[in-house]
């Protein structure tokens, strides 16, 4: 048998590559289609703004939406300042030494920890040791720890992408190192930092395991009153509806999934938009 | 004889154990232009950046000897921030910050805490005039500095350095990316500036050194080969290597 001509080999290779690329799109499209098809019927103003009724078999998911927003806000309030400051230290101050290597290693490991382990960690540290109990505070802190690596890594990348010449110019004009970071580096790293933060938010909003032991209420038909309250949250609510409560209608389950998916996708969309907007604007 | 503005004594610099500059002795009188010439990797940029401690940030830099500014040791008696307000630098590539022309010029003064809008506006006008840029940009001070041409950007960088009111200005191959007309404008600015400032000009262009330098120093492989009045360096160099370099036999 003679070898295939290069032209045919080319075609075959191209077709295989194209097929692989299309296969990647397929699951995304199918997941979204299934959820939209089954859940759209449930979406209504009432579904979004009222309490669950009849053992969660009827009514809305308002407290879960509010709970998710509280948790995400708390996680960001905790993780963004801490992560940003750590990133600034690593990128601007740290010399290549033992400490910076250990910190880098810690971040990589933190990113690799399964989310259910974060849940256990939050239970041990925030719920039991600090006696926050199962509360929004404990849940937010747990989620915050979980998204720290995302925020640190993306902030560091954004800081490192600011040209070295900006720093040299600023220093050469008699600015202190801190002024240089504040005025010549951070403003130009902000879009990247923001992008990472939003991706972190998206992740925090969607995770179930970290909030399982630290905050999530099975059924709490009122809004949380303080950070020491338990709260419902969308991902856990979805889990409960799907596995713990018998006879929940399909539209309610998929409706909940649709709301969660929409929130996360919107955040990712925002991240992409910010990134492309600023990429088009900056020219250096 | 006037006391030197800058006095370099037995200066050696190495990065990561690799020597970059060895045993340099050099006095720079006030209100002159000293041109520093030499082939690539001869240590001239290292020399320049040592004068305002811009190499401090580099890792594993080792420095011996001393640099005196007005008889005070730059590395032992100056805070680097204060030093850099006295010794400004213009980089090889124009490096405006991505902000408006106005904000670029007042970047230094603002960091010193000056907020008064009138004072800042006066500074902008004075510095842009001194850098021969005022007429070209006076109607668009609040447009982005990145939109200027290369030559204009470099003159903006000069204005920005002047705004800090330095005493010494270091130029690190300021015309390497510019066309001849822009180069002429930058050289004209330098010649006028030496009345008020002491200038050290590193250049790859020996003709430029001959045109604007009062004195010329020739560096080769980290060593200061020869320094003297520009006229005598170019007509009667004492060292064979200087002769070879300026007459274009190498480099």
C-alpha cells in the first residue's frame, strides 16, 4: 500500500482537529439547552422574589438568591484586599528567596485543594474554633479562602504585565516605591485584577461543598438578619431540591439551576467584556 | 578650579558576580555635557544608572567605590528618593506614562505633594517650553501622551524630568529611536539645558558625542579608557583603542 498523499493527510488532520474543536462546544450547548428548556417555564417574577412554600415544592427561591449574593459579597470583601496585597508583595517586593518560593508553593497547593476539603476546613476553623457557628460569616470566609488563589494569581499576572519601564520612570522622577505602585503600576493592572476577581466571584457563587457545613440552611423561609445568621444559597438549594425533597416539580429544579447558571455566566461575561474593553484601550 | 558636581571614585559594579564596570575614576564639572561613548556592553548604561541608583532594584547587584554628588556619598548619605529628585534620567526609548501630557509632566511634583493647580500649570508651561515642546502641544495638554510622535514623546520625557527640578540630568541614548530632525531638536534642548543643569549623555553615536559634548569619556568592556575635552579626544586621543573606536575601526 502506498502512503497517502500529503494533501489527503492534510485534509484528514484538519477534519480531526475541527471535529475535536466542535466536540468541545457540544456539551456546553447541550447543558444550556436542557436547563433552559426544562427551567424556563418556572421563571417568573414571583419565582425570583418570593419565599419557598409547601416544603419547597412551590413558591420561589428568593432567600437562596439573597443568600448567594451575601456569601459572594462577603467572600470578596475578605479575599480581594488580602489577595491583592499578597500579590503586590510577591510581584513588587519579594526577592527570589525561600519565603517567596514557599508562598508560591502554598498558592499552587491552595488552588489544588478539593472544594469539599475547604468545607471541612471552614467547619473546623470558622464554625467551631472561632465559634462563628454555621453563619454567613463562616461561609463567606470559607469561600474567600477558596478563591484566594484565583485572585492572587490573576492579580500577579496583571501586575507583572505592567512594563518595567513604568516603574523605572516613576522611581526616576523621585517617587517612592509605594507611590510608584499606587500611581504607575496599579492603575494599569486594575482590569486584570478585576477580571480575576469576577472569575473568583463566579466560582464562589457556584460552589456547594464549601458552604455545606459552614452556612447553608436546608430550609429557612426568611431573609438572614445578620452575618451570624444561616442562609440559604442557590447551589445548596438546588442540591436539596434534587435529592432531599421528594416530588419537587421539574420546572422548579431546573428553574433554580437556570438562575444559578445565568448568574455565573453573566459574571464570566462581565469579566470577558472588561478584559477586551481595556485591552483595546491600552497601547504600550 | 571649580569643585566637581559629580565625582566617581574607584567605582566597580557587578551583577550576579559578573563584573560590569571596573575601577572607574571620573570627575564631572558642573554645567557641562559629558558624553559617554563606547560599544555595546561596555558598561556605559550601567555607569549612568549607578549615578542615580536606578540599579538598586536589580537583584544581586554589588557595588564598590563611591559616587559623590556635591561631595556627599550617593550610596551612603542620600536617600534614593531624594537623590533621584536631584539626578533625573531620560531613557533610550520614549516612555510616556499612559496618561495625559499634562499629567505626565506633573507626575514628579505631584508625588512630592504639590496640589496647587496654578502652580502645577505654571510648571507644565515652563518645562514644556524648556524642552521645546510647548508650541506643538499647548492646545492639547489634556490629550493622551501616547498619541504624540516619538520625538515629541522624548521631549515630553525631558519636560517631565525638568519638572522635578533636578541638578543633574542623565541621558541614556536618548536619540537611538529618533529620526535626524527629532534628534536635532533633542540635541538643541540639551545644549540649552547645560546652562542650568549638568548633563551626562550616553550615546552610541560618536558624531553626536562630538557635536554636543564638552567632555567625552570612552568606555570599553567595563573600563574607562580615556576621558578628556571632546576636541582632544576626537583629534588627538591618547589611547590607541579610543582612536580605533572613533575612527570606526571597530564598534
